[in-house]
C-alpha cells in the first residue's frame, strides 16, 4: 500500500489517518473547512465501548491517555420516565459500562488532529475524482488543485460527494420525524430539575407520538449542560419548522407539552433560545453490496443514521479501525477493501437499522405499541437480565 487520500477531517477520517500514519502508510487528509475550529458544533459525543476500542486501536498510547484524562465518564444507568416523571425503568449496561465516555467535540478533534499537521490540508473542498491511466485515483478540489493516490476514502459525512459519485444509487431518506434540540446550562438544571434528570440520561415516553431525550453532560472545557431533544412525527409540526428561530421552536415545544411535569416545562422555558434548533431526521438506505475498487467510504458518508441511539460517531471510529487493520501490511489493496467493506456494511447497517427502529418507537402513534413498551419497561425493573438486554438494544 503506497498512498491513501482521505476526504474529510471529521471523526472517522482523522481517526483513520492516525492509525495509517502509525502503520507507516503515506496518508493525506483533505478538509473543506479553512481551519480545525470551523463548524465545530457545541455538543458532546457519547463514546461507547465500540468507539472506545476503535479509538484505542487507532491512537498512539499518549493520545489515548490524553483522551481518557479529558473525557467525562458517563453513568452507566439509563432511565425511562413518563411525561409526569414517573419512573418506568432504570436499566444499566453491565460489565463493559465503565467504557462509556462523554467527549467534548473540540477536545476530540484536538486529540484526533495532534501530530497530523503535515497530513491534513484545510481549505481543500473535494469536487470529484477520475481514474488515471495507471489505475490510480486523481482527486480534484474546488481551488483547481489535484492529488493522486492509490486509494481514496470518502469520509466526508452524510452529504458525501464521494458517495454521490461512487455509489449514486445509495440514498438517504427522511424518516418522517423532526427533533427540536436545546441545551440548558448545568447551573440552571441544578436549580430547576430533580435529581433523576440531572444524574443520568433519560428517555421520556410520552403519549400521542411524542418523546423526549434528556441527558446531562458533565463540565469539561465548558460549563456542562443538560441536552434535551423533543421528537415527533413531522405531521405534528407547522410547515417550515426547520427555518424557525430558537425562541419560536422553544415556544412550539412548550405548547405541545402543557400536560407534562412542571420541571420538564421549566427546562424548556429556561433554555437559552440560541441553543435551540430543529433537525429533520434522516437515515441511509442500505445499498446492495458493490464490488471493491480503490475508492471506498466510511462513517456517515455511507451509513448515516438517526441520532436516536447516539452511535454515528462510534460507527465512524469503528470503520476507521476496521479499515486500518485491513490496510496495515495488506498484500493486495482490493482484497483489503473487500474485507473492510463486508465488515463495515455488517456493523454499520446494523446500527442504521437499530437507530431507525428506535426513532420509530420514539414517535410511535400506536397506543398499543406504547402500552406494550411501557409494560416491558416495568417488567425490567424486576427482571435484571431484561434490564441489560434493554440497555444494549435501546441506549
Ligand atoms: C446533535 C448531534 C449529536 C450527536 N451525538 C452523537 C453521540 O453522542 N455519539 C455518536 O456516536 N454520534 C453522535 N452524533 C453523530 C455523529 O456526529 C456523526 O455520526 C459523526 O460525526 C460521523 O463522523 P464522520 O467522520 O463520518 O463524518 P463527520 O464527522 O461529519 O466528518 C465529515 C467531514 O468531511 C468534511 N467534508 C464534507 N464534504 C467535504 C468535501 N467536499 N471536501 C472536503 N471535506 C469535506 C466535513 O467538513 C467534515 O469535517 C451526533 C450528531 C448530532 C448532529
């Protein structure tokens, strides 16, 4: 393996670059943003045991230690509450639950970028690729520059240009759900909210096709906050909801949660409107397997999923570790890519299916399904093995 061009310096692309550089493989990353600080959204990423294992594999030991010392640990419990804050179940993660971390996005980016100063080229917006006569791949960028590599990896996120050229039939579709997301500062949360909402992530199982996810994020470089995400089928929203400002969106959520517990209503009311935005939930549709070549894809570029299980970044890290393992010492590039893609499709699209199921359950309009779900949750409080299964399937 002589050279790899990675398009996109996001979570997956940078993690792959770290592992390839350590393996002595020539690698370059091309990122459309002008600097590492551009487009850093102020939210945290939950790193689960799969993501943690991948990070550990790809990072050099000092960088992994830096991650461990800077990431917050997440409590292994996950709660299910009614909209009146009655507890339905609290499930836990079992033996590997200690490996869940909460990572501030800027911190994770800093660790993934460390030592790659000569590897990442910013302000390089990928436009298309062409095959060269000797079978390599030439990438073209918006500023007219070009770069040739033996393998091109599209790690350019959910709207991937590499995917659109390479697998134009691979689609992303709306799942018919819109989520309104906001952040309440921890100081306000301490003043306004009961312990159960501040101590662990919770899913609020509300009636009539609506739900809410509430999760505390410990202080790190920032003050710490409580993130809430209200979700409902798109037919429940007025037309043009995505374009509304934060204050209007918060009003909308307040209007549909009048019968909810006063603490949840206070949480919505006291949230800084600038932190509130609406997200149309989309998911990728698994394409039929394709033959391996010297172009491939990883992370959201191929298997973007609903945010309901919070695992998209973990699956991008997982892909990076899978591909790095296959490329390290590979005798034949296409065999390495074929093996990687088989494992990536298996893991990635399983996560896509699970997060789609979770999204459908979250906003299900079926009273029977909701009742059944609540019954399963209540049963879990007295059946410990069921608690573990629920944690693995839903959290
Ligand atoms: C609010 C929110 C919360 C989330 N929380 C979690 C969580 O807790 N846990 C979790 O696992 N996941 C979470 N996710 C999902 C997670 O952020 C994504 O799944 C993850 O970032 C995907 O990583 P990636 O490397 O595939 O793509 P990205 O991280 O999106 O990186 C793609 C990169 O490619 C660059 N790029 C795009 N186009 C071009 C181009 N033409 N040329 C050059 N560069 C280009 C982009 O600028 C970007 O830097 C969350 C998402 C959201 C929106």
